[in-house]
């Protein structure tokens, strides 16, 4: 708590003011017997301390007002060893009290006979006057205490404002900046002291800010470009008035850099899938070659088209490419074009402005391309992109800018595009369902993931990998597969590829109650379609039929994907892991 010694300059001024008005000497002490005010005429030497034997000391102890007509009239004066050096003729002493507690005392001292007569003749009035002077000192005490509390509160608030990651601008009622933090100074490229007193609209223009200043209307998450002619930093800004009763005393603006917003959104929405090629399981020649090709182009900024059947791991490969690229520290944003309704896909890709359509979020919203700025956007199932949106996507790829739905401004984006499809885009182009120019723009680097049935050697590796994964996930330390279970799983055609295999293993781990996955724990379709006969006896008739059907389907799919030309058949044979002659022979029997 603040004491009189903390306002000693004000106390000394009060003592001198009383002395000049009343023509008396004045001494003021705090509750700790420390002199805080003294006009220094009542002693022949400097008073350095207040003693409890003094009259003022007695008042500090008792809290009672004292009037002394002469030194002989006071027990304290009579007992004082310094009586000879003191020229006191009469004295009025009043305690200084705050909320029932003594904080000091004021002594009025007459040092001449004329002053003594005046003091004693006006005793009652002077006691009242001195008490009011005591109240004045207390008010100064409270004022100092309040000022110190305000300073502490201001310093704390300033510390909080300066420590947060958002930019904060405090504005007065006239619209002039009164405080900024380091984030704002960085965004504006200006020193904080130079910003104080400047009109806030010189830096933050736009209708929302103007309405906040003129009408006190708050707003939330409006995008602005801060800087000369809008070429500066892209920020997300909110504003709120500061109320003082029914009036507005100013405003607070809070801003975030859009790069930071995109980073937060990406962290919240991204899933921690593969981050390296080592996490793509497989040792077959086809997968080894695919990894080499993908790794060699990862550092490039060229667009990539990944083809392959559903469940082969196209997004997994896309993430591995992204994390092996110079863009690894930036966002990886994925959008499934087939899973998004046509009415929403445009706003999801390119974003929308405030009021662009009924129900649009206030302030608008950035699209996937803006969220992926500096990183990679993965457009899965690109073959299902609506035809009317393909020209806009093509324009984004060509111009490296996006224009939001309902907007008129182009925003530059630096994004690498990786597209993927399980459809034959050449056929879609031939039928007019996919733009040829967009196809070539996306397919700068084509990568094909072979189906799992064409990489038989990888099945066992994937089975072991999935067993470890789901064993840990489900808390079941299963050691491996029984012989007949493994034989059934390796013989299965895996039309759903790696996704189907993963589901089958997860099912088996859930069902199994022993240390090894047995045949009886496999999914029913695998048990019924892939029963293995005793060693050397071949496959049972029902299983053989299932396998032949799967083989026929695999050949048809490979040819549909690669084409009926000689080069296409060679590619299909390589995809299936058989020779061209074997392909011709098996095709004859279909």
C-alpha cells in the first residue's frame, strides 16, 4: 500500500501552503514516525526524525487531536530533552486517517507570541481546517495509489498484448492509433512510436473499418491487404468498439496474417499419413521403380497425375512426394472431387466472398488453393471434376491466381498440383467429358500405381505390416498367420487392392482369439473363394473358378487402362507381371 513517504513532494507542498496561509510553522509525519513535511522554523537545528516523545508522536500513538497552549502546558514538551532548542509557543496537532487507520499527523506550530494568540483564538476553526488538509493529503495518497495500480494494469495489459501472436491496434474515439504491438509493426513495416497518433484508416482501409469508427459496428474475420495500393500483407482482421457508458471511447482491431491462418487450418485438418517413401510398403520391381520415379520428380514443381485403381494408395504416394519436396514445411491440402457435391466444389476449391450465395459465412472463406499456398494441393478423383468447372481450374493452373466465388479480385497462389484418378482420362477426353487442355496441363508427369494383384510379392510384406499396425491399434499382440490363412490371403485377387487387404487384416485381428490369425478368422468371402487344397493337389473347383474370374477381370481392366495397341498390351502385361505371349494366350481363353 502507498504511504505518505511515497508522496512526500505533495505532502511538503501542503505543509508550505498551510504555513504561508496561516503564518505558522508546520511539520507532518507518517505512521512510521518519518518526517515527510517540515517548514523547519520551530527548531534551531534540522529535525531528522519524529520521536514518540514529541507531541506529534503522541498524537500518532493515540489518534487524538492535541492543542498545546505552551511548552509548560504539555507533558511531552516538559519531558523532552530537546526543549531548550525548540522555540514552540503553541501547537495544534491532528491525526491523518484513512478508512479508520492512522497514516500520519499534521502539526501547526506557533513560534511567536502573535502567532500563538492567533492559533489559540481560532483553535476550533484551525482544527477543522487542518483536518481538511489531512483529507487532502489522503486524497493525494489515494490518487497516487490509483495511478500506480493503473500503471501496473497498463504494463500488464501491454505485456499481454505484446506477447500474443495476433496483431493488436488500439484506436481512440477520433480514429487515431494509441497503441500497437510487435506483430502490427512487422505487418506495417513501421516503428511503433511512428504509428502513434496516425489515423488508423491510413493503414487499414475499407468499409468495415470505417463503419466501426463512425457507428461502432463490430465485424469479424474480414480479409484485407495491408500496405500501399493493396500489395502488402494479406491479413484477416476483426474490429470491436470500446464502450464508455453509452458512448464509444475508441476501437480495438485484431489481425492475423493469412499465412499463419492457413498454417493453423492445415494443422487442424491434415491427417498424419505417410511422410516418406519408406512408409510405402512394397519391394516388387513395379513399386521399386515407382518410388524411384516419384522421388526423382519430388523436388520439381511440375504437376503430377497419379493413376491407378481404387485402394492402391494414390494419396499416400502424393503425400510422400510432398514431404520429399522443398514444399514439405508448407501445407498439403487434399480434396476428393467425387465426394463433393457439384454445388459446393467451386467454393471449396476457390473460396467465396461475403454474401456470394445464400447462407455464405460472413466475411467469406478461403478455398483449398489459398489454404495450400506455398505447398501442395491433391485433387483426388479428378476425372469426376464437373465439366463446367474445368475451365476455371485450367485458368488457375495457367495464371497462378484464384478468384473467389462472388469476388472480383485475383489472389496469387503458389501451389503444386498433384491429381489422381482411377478412371481412364483419355477415354473421358475422347467422349468430351474432360477437357484435353486440362488433361495435358495436369499430366506433365504421369505416375501409375499397379494393382496389388500385379505385385504378388508385395502381398506378404503388406500382410505383415498391417498385422503389426492393427495388432497395436487393437491391443492384440498376434504373432503371424497360420499356413492355410496366409496361403488363402496371398491367393486372393485383391480387387480392392491395399485398402481391401487392410480391411481384411483388421477384420481378422478383431475376430482372432489365438496368437496366430487362422483361416476361420478371415472374412467370409475369402474363406469361401480361396480355400486351398492339400499341398500339390491344386485349388478346389469353386476356388479355381473364383481365381479364374479374378484373373479375367484383371486382364480386362489392364487392357482397358493401357489400350489395345501393341504398346498398350505390352504395358498391360508388365502391369500384370506376365509376358506378352502369356497375355495373348490367356486372352484367347477368356
